[in-house]
């Protein structure tokens, strides 16, 4: 069975593997007149399309009271949200009426109404309707509906999960009484991983039918209740005592392929894979090859599964998950009463709260534990998705695997990872770089040089499975995938027999491929004795640090197996079960979702933050390729989860909705009444300070699950003096005490992260939390903006040392509005379609210090084009393959660019018809308009705020200008953008 082009595109994984062949301040009351807009937002700020409209009033999960006649509905800590109480019903009705009136005020028809985890609705709007809605009282925000992407040997045994089962009473009790909700591509209910008894109609310990609803009495004392939905390839018989919910949401996505039924049926495999990993039945025998077999078991085999299908494929083979559908799925899952949600879906790093982030904030506030994939855009920094503290964000680590070997006719043996080498494959060897593409890019390999050969391909930039597909397309019979630097070795289901080998073999393999007559034989044996150490963080796994909103959140939280994971996949309705290997952080997240279910089976009323803390504080270090300990918190978070110890963590770092709202207020969000805190002070099992200016003290509190005296120790933190006070805490069971950690910069270099751990030891427990601190001479903003042909801007900074800060600014340089090849007028620089590249040409004069390219999309203020992220790639003229820079960023800076003509491509994965965007290029030189800095030398003192002023005059009207100011060094810059207006 081959991988469809859509699967490889839609999953965030760089090496997604397919199946193997073997397998509102309070909204207005009803009696009030419909709201009227005082003044509409500018029409140009919106375009026609589907929007998610977020209202000011809190959702049911977060409503604390305050509206006359409507009692509070938010659950108390440790209790489940019950949407069937009179208070919840009345408040939901109130929200629904308010939504209808707000939508009706502009003549909009509601597609989805959200009330439980999120208060708002989705609707197709004209530009005029969107502008009018944005100005109505009670409306917080309008977000364009966007597509998110699914991020794609047993990890159960590797993590020691069977040992954890003994703590909860054995495999038959592991997750019992807990419902794991999965938001994904659907499920294949015939698979033995999801086998269950037919539903009866008598109440008891198993799910049963009440009319057309499945009802289940959960372990926490609450009740799960969900309607039996039917549709193509899905009927009432597909529900059982295992699969107790199957819902689907497609309105936002729109037209789907005829092969993708509008029902909970999974036709892609991703949803079945994640669901079976988290909560599949135990002891399922799977034939991996003719000579090998495996037994797979979900992490929480006694848990129930509720599937919420919100990801689809269209007739072109492209697809994803629309935000409005995802929010509907989240909202319904919380209303139904799930205890855990697995969310192996993402859209890449985003600097603002998305509608899903808001909805999951509501879910966590309702007591639902959420495990989310970190993303597969690694190994670059700041590529991580799901940065907020109500998620448990999961990185992907490697599993042990059987090693295959490429043996060359020269005698060289190259061992590595493989799932596709079964029978020996022999053929001439060729390097992809000598046959059209070193990266083995699709369509770039030359058939005449590849046919009948085994191709050596460099890892990077292109999905690993896409490379083998390109080799197959060009007639190749095998592939040796080589790391360009020491990195993880990953298992994938390739289109040709493939072995993934380490970087030290790259040069010998390339040299051998260029020697006349060299052949290679790929075998499933390992005569070398090489066994790569595990767990390593997978090369594709997204990394921190999180830079969105200067959150000071250390992410990812933990790591779990995410390479070569064997689990259930799709099958036809009533068809035979299939299984396959998949790789990605999508596969890591459900391991953690399953562990969350185990924790709740032991402690049914535990808070989501308790589970996150337990997973983090008991985690252990991953390893590097040489087997030594890896401690990078931006790659592994707190480390690899430990199923053997996390159920009894000793102490937990606890936070609730009130804490998250204060955290958001400190990050600059106004989502309701909350006392702002420094984001570094959020009570969580990690500490992060992005700019340590002198000395800073943070506060944490721990709650004892195991009574005892605990003693603190700090490790790591090179160059930063780190002091814990008090150093000893004596706590009774259930007692909470606080401590402080003070950081003072010593010899640590400015701008470099110092990392380590603070560990509490006592009562037979070790409670470890990661730390990351970045000292700075001065804490200055990354960007400021000003207006007017003449004006000034005050720039506030905080000192990190006793010194005099030298301030040097460039001139203000006028930005060039880039037109596309058709010379489109200002206001519509480009119109982009799915899969399209739009080219723009601009000149870079000699003496340019830096060129900044900025994209402003009609769909969003960020770098999102309608349904997906747009990627900026700077490509020099005459070099259509190599890129000097390529990545998701609202602005792209090119330092000391070569003078001459440059081309910028705007490249869209997927985009709604008619999506427009504006592009600006600014060449920052010494010959622009003067920028005056006052004073030019600024005295600094540790922790003391001060400021300087940037001023200008004589700028042209209706223009934009850019300059940057060096705050002491070129590595600490503040960019100034000035828009002059008419």
C-alpha cells in the first residue's frame, strides 16, 4: 500500500509513513434590541470567507457567575463539568440566543454554535458582514477559518507501561472508567484494537443505550453521554462498549473526496493509529513481515474511545482540518464528557492565540487533560506548536529497532534504520547529487541515471518518504538516506527498500558511489553489531524556545515515542484489520494521552495540571547519538516520560483556569478580569526566563501527594547563580507550600541560554523540573512602530548589567511595494492558489546592510494565507533549487545581501480562491532618511528600567519606512517601522 501525496503533504511530519502493505462582556439579553455597530472596521481588513467569531462572555466551562438570573457553571477544581444541570442549560441557551442576535444583526447564518469550551460561532461572511461584526459590542475577535495539519515498536513496552498497569490494578483496569477523546481523521471500528461488546440497554459498569444515546458512568462520578451518529460506511452497529462515540465535523472544510465518507469512518489511517496507540485493546497480534510478528497494546487498554472526525481529504487529494470544525469537535467532546483529548494536529508556530487555543483553554478549565503534538518542523529552533500551558506538548523520540545494512562491493558496511528491507536488494550505487538532486526532490532526479540503481539521498528540507517516492518515480530500486549531521535515525514506510544511516557514513558512501562499478546490497541483517542508543529526540521533532508573545514558557513539556510506531490504521467498512508504521509527533502525543488516562484511573479527580506536572517531574533524559545524556529542554522538555514512576510523583505543580488567565493577562491578553502576573511566575513544573536583566526571582508552589521532607538541589545553570529558598520543605499529604528561585547573571554570555534543573528529593521521590534562562545586558523590545512624517517613539529597556549602553541606529529606509508579474496595483499584491508559486523581483543596491521582506495577508495579520500558512522563500535569480532562507515567518531578514536582482517566491501549500497579500521589501542602508537617537549612550543598572527616544522628520507621505537600532550589539536589535499616512 503506497502513501498518497496528500498524506505526505498534510501531516507535519518530515517523514510521515503510511500503512504497510501487510496491514462577550455579557452578551445582550433576549429582551434587548439587536446590537448595532457604532462604526464598522475598515472593509479592506476583511474578505469574504468563513470566520470563527469569538464573543466576550465566557463559555460554560469558564463562567463564574455575575449575570443576573444565571448561576455559575464553571466546575470547581477536580470536578467534571456537567452540561446537563439546569444552570448549564440556562446559560447555554443564553449564549445561543446572544449568538443568534449578534449574527442576525449582520444577516449572517450560523454554521456552528460553540458554547461549552468556547463561546462563539462560525459563519460564512461577506467582507461587509465581517467588518460590521468586528465592531459589534460583545465581539472579541474574528478569525479566518484555517486548515490545520495532522502531524504524523511499540512504545508501550519501551516506556514500561505494563509496570504502570500493576499500579492501577492490572491491564483490565488500566484506564477503566476513563474516556479518551480523539480529534482526528476518524476510526476503523472493526479493528481488534477497538473491539467491544454490543451495547445493551441496561445501566451498569459498561456503556449502554438510552434511546439513541450512548451513556457511560465514569470513574470520576460523572457521566459520558453522546448521540449515536450514522452515515456512509457507519451505522449503529459500529458503536460498542469500546468505541462509545463517533461524531464528524465537515462544514468548515467543505467539499470532500467521494472516497472520504461524511461519517466517523477513517479512510486515511491517522485517526485509527492515534486512537489505538492511546487506548487500543491489549494483546493484539500483528504480522509485521513474513518472518516477524509483534503484539501491540494501547497505553490505556481499558479506557473507552470517543472519535471526533474533523480532518478530511478533498477531490484533489489535498486536505487538512478546518479550524471551525476543530473548535466544534473540541466543544462537543467537552460537552459529551471526555476526560482526555488527544490532539495530533497542528499548524506550526503561531504568535497569537488561535481559536483552538481558546477552545482548549476552556477544555482544560473543564478538567479535560489535553495531549498535543509538538509539530514536525525540527530540528530548527522556535518551530514548536501548542505553546500554551494548558496543553501537555509532546516531542517525538526514537524507539529501539532492528538494524538493516547496506553492504557495498568495496567492503563498506552501512547499518541503519529500516522497515522496508525484507529480501536482499542489489544494484549499482549513485549519489542523488550526481543524478539531479542531492535531496532527491520529487521530479528532480534524472531517470537515465537512477533507473535500476540504489540512490544515496541527503536528509533534509523534503519529507523522508517523499524522497523514496521520488527515487521510485525515477526508476530507482532502493535508497540509502544519509544524515548530513548527527541526528536521529527514523523508521518510515518507504516506496522503495530504504536504510536510514548516520552522518559519518555520508562521505564514504558518496565517494563509493562515484567509483566506477560500485554496487550495494541492502539486507535485513546486522553483521556490524551497531545498535543506535535510544531514546533520541527525532530530527523532525519541533523545538523551542517559544518566542510567541514573549511567553516565557518552556516547551515542549515531555518526549514520548514517535518513530516507527506500529498501530491500527484504516480499513474498508466491514473489511479486514490493517496495521502500519507511522512516525511523527502525532504518534508521540497519544502515548501521553494514554498515560493521562492511566493517571485518571488512579486519581479520577486529578487536575490536568497535576497530570502534566507528574509526567514532567518524573521524566528522564533522552540520549545523544553517542549515547551520552541529552539535556536540551528545548528538544526534550523535561525528558522522556516514565510510565513506571509518573503515577506516584510525590509533589505536583498545580495551576487552574484562574492562573492561566493571569498568565495571559501578563502576556498582554485581555480575556476577562484577571490580575496579571509575569509569565515566568505561572506555577508549572518548569522555569523559563527569556531575558534575564540582572537578577530575577520567580515563585513556585508544590502540593504533596506523598507527605515528607523534601530538599532542593540545582544542577546545571552554568554562568547563572541560582538560589532556592527555602531549601527544605516539609509537607503533609495534600498540603501546599511555596518557594522562590532567584537567578543572577554571572559569567554566562549575553544572549545564550543557560539550562539546568531544580530537583526536590524526599519521601523516596525525585521531583525534577527543567530551567532555561537567557541573560542579557539589556532587555529591549524586538520591534516598535511609529506614525507620521515627523514624529518620535520612546523605546523602554531594562538593564541587565551596570554599564553604559551604546545606541546606534541606521537610517530610515523607504519600503518598496512589490508587484507581481502582472503589475497588480497596490492593495492586491498577489492572488495565490493551492500549490502555486508567485514570483516577485526586486533590486538590492550595493552597501545594503540588511534587507527585510514583510508579508501582509488579507486572510490574517500573520503569515497565514486563508486556510494554511504561507512560506516565504528567498531564491536568487538563476538558482531555482537552493534557497538562502525558507521558513514560516511574518518577516524575513537577509543580512548583508549580495547586491543585484533578487526574486522572492510566495509559496502556498493550500489557499482559498482569491486570497490576496501584500509584499514589502526594505533595503536598509546608510543613505536613507536620518533617524536621531537620544541619548546615544544610556546608563544601565541591573533590573532598572530606562528609555531612549528615536525621532525622525521629513518623510514622504503614504509610505512606510524601516530602520533598526543596535542596543549595544548587532545581536540585540530593535526594529522601528514608521507608517506616514496621508
